[in-house]
């Protein structure tokens, strides 16, 4: 009994002491008010979150008020002798940063303090400390960044607790899995040397050349190894792999649309996107169905404690977004929307885009638009819900709706104008449930649904259900994709991670076509097909060695439509030779069962629309691809130098023998081979100025049964250089792009020549033979600038004004030639009296295109 009583008294004493030590500033203020008969006005929630010890504070007279002003980011305004106002103010913080391993002070020359990914101005580096003004704001993310160390966030609670901060940073070479090359290309773009993925933090991404709206696809095209050969942002080629060979996902929703307006405008609202992860050298076995790269887009998880939102307009569209916590911050809601302006408003940039889209199509002649009343409407809506019922479970639900509608009146000689319309729709929804079972085991259950449809309609088919009996042509291609997967993550011991999972995927594909072949023949084609793919997989990560990271995995695919069983192994390795130098390599085997048919213009208008088909073993086959890479990266002080060589193949790529559906045409398969080198050097000149230079060499060839051709999209040389300047409220960037012209003497040309059926056409008079071996070099200069009005205590909103200029000196860049029959180039796609020999029509890249942007956020 005596022992129990003694323990009870001791525990009560500890509890009382803890309560005394944990007293908040709010409690001290109330005590001081009772003692002094002085009243204060303040934010109760703010002051309640500041904990003080009685040894540090005296609640007597001026000493108490002086302590608040000297040690906290709080200011005291005097209303009169009895009333005062306490509010957050900008305070000078004193920071000391040391190494977490040896406790030595990190040289201040290596350290930067970032606010939302941008260096804070006014940093004074004196001896071993950094002194700088900061005004705490829960919406801001304050980070400590030093070369060779992991970035650390200074919590809001720390900033309001004291203005003297001493912290430590862990070295990035303690475990290779944690090594992140910060600011790989520029701020907000980081590289993980372990699995060679590139992560783009959209919230921290600076202004890139030619963009003020954060176009995600335009940002990706700045990375080495990623190009847009036809100069459309949505047509991304990752190291020679065509757009359909790379996996694009938004919150695990497969995206089949290349973007608004035939891939010229990104379909994603950057204000609701959190980060983008890019895989150029293969990807984790949990992902399959593609032989190229992968792009994972993740929307914002809504972690703010208060609602936020914004609206904006530019010369292409209007947008808005809203984020808010619900249910005591256990639920988060995120909404985003964008919509184009009425077609009567044709801005300079939209006009330039229109000319790019219609250039070289079947309704133009030498890039002169022969259409009237072009009606362009596009819109996209994104929604996300996050639910955190407890610390061990996290549920997210995401949905996407994106649609484009392009209509115009086609003027044919001696005929009434007829309407033509193209609709592009992508709808998707996904959910994910992450559950932590214990310290070593977690689970992730995912479900996704994606629906895609592309419709081209002409004449009577515009206003009626497509039918062979109607006057007019149509091309309809639809995909439905349903997937469910379960993955178990296991950490059996330190430095080892094992992922075991399985994916079930059901895909449905449909196409319906009516067009005209030679001699005015009407040709129709249609097919419905579905397939199931079952894929168990495993992946092992080893990072318990100090200087070596190894990742081994494999995926088995059972594809029921052809009864194929395929094994796809993956391997990634990085050898950390020193604090600044790393060797890296990867190898993988990949399979693809749903792909686009090359060389076939599925749309009668001749636009960039290729037919999606499931591999059926008859017309089309599964594609098998190999990816391998070896490279090195050097990262020291303010420099990053990265070199990667690669070799890729894709076998059984599906082709069509004519550029239009034809009774005598047929499907066949070719093999692709791509190899090259990507080089990047990035220099951080100072806290406000960064520059980079990227160079890529690529050779892309196509092999048939009888010969090997250079691909039309093979660009041996691609240079991208840029510079960004950020200071105070201003952001300015400029970039210059130069690339080899596309290959003229390609398989596409050989196929067209072989289809010229007139026996009277002499070879030396064939107009196709006048095409150059390679088109001229293309080059652009792009510039962007923005100015921000920041949020203040009196103004609870911020605003940004931006201006972007694409192709500043209005260079006329020939992208390629498209081959049309003579009647096509005279203003229509009527197949009557076609010339037997097609003629080349020029297709040009975008000309000078200015764009203004204004946003207001709160």
C-alpha cells in the first residue's frame, strides 16, 4: 500500500509538471490579462498551439511583452493603454544546420531555404548561421536544402514556436534508396538514381520557357530522351517509343487520349496535380501492357487545414479549382475544371494551333485553311477525395472527364458546304485503399475504369447515328478498360523490400468505319473484341549495402485472346562510387496487347488519329519489347551532369499497308529498333538563376521482312537549352530548341510509292521521289515571364500575371510532308476521279503564338 501510494504521488507530480510545462501562450496571455487588467485581441487557435515553459517566460509587465516580440514571430499593436492586438508578423529567423551523422555544422554556402520550392529572398549567411525573414503561413512549405543532404521541411509548429532553429540534415548517401538528385533539370524536377525515375513536383515547378499555365506535357518535353517529333505537346516519344507504347496514367486511370485538339493542348489541370513521375528506362512490374516508358500523374491529396481555391483565364481557356478538408480533417476534397472559350473567340495562339492541326490534312492545300466556322470546344473536370479514417488506412477516389469537339464546314468545289465533326472523349474513375497491417507489412488495393472514344463524322452522320445508308463517312474507335489489383509490401528486415501482387484487366475494343476507296468504292469495316489479362508479379529491392542498390522483379502475363503466357523480367542497379558519382543500369522485357496501327489514317480527315486494336493473333499481334540502359551521373555543388546510353526494341509492331482502309489492303507486322544517348548538364548559378543544356542522339529504324528503313520520326540530334530567373515576385525563363528534321526517305514513303498503281507513271517522274532524304532542321525560341501579387494579412488572396511567347522569331519549321491525292489538295476528301499518284503537301509546326494568363488564388 505504501509503495502504491508513493507511485501514485510520483505519477501525479509528473502529470502536474507536464501540464505546467505544456502550458500554451494562450494560457499565459489569459493569466497576464487577469494580473494587469489589459485586454488582448488574438487568434485563439494560433496562440493555443504555441507551448511555453515557465522557466522561459515571465508574466510580469514589460518583460512578458518583450519576450513575445523577441522570441516569437508575433507583433503587438497598441490600440490604447488597455487594448492590444497580437498578430503574426515577418520575423528574422536564425538557423543553424548540422550534419546528422557527425554533428558538424554544414557550410552555409551549401544551404538554401526554400519556400514552396523557391529560394527565400534576403538570406544572410554569416559564419555558421543563416539569418532570413520569414512570415509563417500554414499554406507554405519551408524546406532546408543542401547539396549532398536530404531535404527537410521545417514544420509550421516549429516556426511559430521560436525564431532560433537548430536542426540537422541526414546525408543522402547513407542508404542509396534515399538518394534524390534535387533540381535535376530545374527546381521541382528531381531524379531518383536508384530506379532512374524523374519526379516533377508541380507545386514547386518554376516557370518553363513558353509556358505560363503549367502544361504538363510541355514540361515533360524539356527532359532529355523525351521528344515531340511532330511538335505537338501530346505526342510524346520516350526514347523512340511512339505515344501508344508509353503508359500514361492519372491516379491509376489509363489515359488513351493524347490531349485536347489532337494533342496540342494538355488534358490535365495543373492546379489539381500534385506530382508527375516519369520512367524512361522501364518501370516497376506492377505496371504492364506497354513496351515504352510510363508517366504517372498524381492529383493533390489535400493536406491543407483550411479551404483553398483559385480561378484563372488565358487566351485558350478558363479554369478553376477548390480544395477543402472535411469531417475534422479526415476527409479531403479536390475539384478542378477547365473549359475553352466560345469558338467566336479565336485567340492568336488558338489560331496558330488550328493551322498546325489542319496543315497537311485532306481539307487543306499547302497549309492554307479551306474551312470556315471552325468550332473548337474542349473541357476537362477532375475530382479527388481522400479519406483517412485512422493512421493505418488511407482511401482515395479520383475521377476524370475530358472531352474535345472540333467541327467545321467543308467547302467542296461545286457543292454545298458540308459539316464535319471530330469528338474525343476520355472518362475514368479509380479508387485505392492503402492499409498498414504492421510495421513490416502493408497492403494496397486498386480499382480503375477508363472509357475512351474517338468519333469522326461527316455530312449526314454528324446529326444522325452512323449508318452505311447515310450520305457521309465516319470513323469510330472505342476502348473500355477495367482493372483490379492487390499488392502486399513486405519489409522482412532492414534494407530489403518485397512487393508481391497480381492484376486482373479486362479490355474491350470496338471500331466502326465507313469511307471511300479507289474508283468511288464505299468501304465499311467493323469489329468488336475483348480480352482478359491476368498478371501476377513480384519485385525485390535491396538497399542494405552502403554503395549498391539493386532491384529485381518479374511479371507473368496470361492473355486469353491469343492464349499467350509471357514472362517479363525487370532489373535496376545503381553503384554509388562516391558522394558525387554514380553508375547506373537497367534491363527489362515488356509486352503490349493493345496498341495503335501504324500508317493508317483512321479518320477520313487525315488528322493524327491511328486505330487502337487488341492483339488477336490474326490481324494484329502482341508486341514484345526489350529496354536496356547504362549511364552515370555526377552531382556536386551546383552542378549536375547525367549521361545515359540505351538500346530498345519492339517486335511485332502492327502496321497497315495503305494510309486508308481499302478492300485490297492488309495488316502486317514490323520490328522497331532504337538506340542513342541522352546528355544533360545543369548549373545552378545562384539562388535566383539556373541554366541547363540537354542533348539527345537517337536512331530509330523499322525492319520489314525484306529491308530496314529509318523511321520517319528518327531525329539524330535534339538540343534543348534554357535558363530561369526567379527573384522576389518575378519569374522569367527562356529556352531554345533545335532538332534534326524528320526522315523523308522512310518506310512511309516506300509504302506510298508501292501503292501508286498507275503503270504509266515513270519512276523518274514520280513526284514522291523529289522528297528530301531529311527535312530541314527545326528550331524555336520560347520565352515566359510572370509577376505575382502575394497574399498578405489584409489581402487574403494572391494573383499572378503571365505572358508566354512560342516561336518568338516566327520561324517557319517544316515538320514533314503528308501525301495526298490531287483531289484531296483541292479542298476535299471526295474519292471521285482520284489521281493515281499522290502529291506531297507540307505540314508545318506552330508559328509565333503569344498567350496571356491571369490567376487569382486564396
